[in-house]
């Protein structure tokens, strides 16, 4: 949507500093941050997500290594039910965090 209208408001220095800080934390422009807040869209900041994704990649690598060993015939069977449940739970939790629950 094209933004072709300007809205001017008066803020205290402290209010402006807070908006700038929160917009920066959310990786949004001040305009986008204020617009989302005013239109009732929740702004969710997920710190530490990089570390979570790194761990998920490591788990994925381990599962792939197990699959390779099974395909080579070095392992007969691997029960990954627990891993599947854990990964599903992690995914559900991340979605809930993203949605602000």
C-alpha cells in the first residue's frame, strides 16, 4: 500500500526516545512501528532466536547422520519418536512466541 499521507503529532522527548528504542528493537522504522501499534497489530521481538536456530540445525544434522548410517546398514533401526515430538514442541513454542501468546 502506498503511503501518501502524513500525520504530525506532538511527543515529549522521553516518548520519542521510547518509540525510537522500541522500533529499533523490533527492526522496524519508526513509522512502521507506530502504525502497527496504532492499528492493533502486535509487535513481537524474539531475542535469542539465532541460538535456537543454530541448535535446531545441529539436531537436524544429527538426524541426517543417523539416516545415513541406517542407509549404509550400520544401524538396523532408530527410534526417532522422541526427537519428532521434541521438534514439534519447539516449533509450536516458537509459533506461539511469534504470535505473542
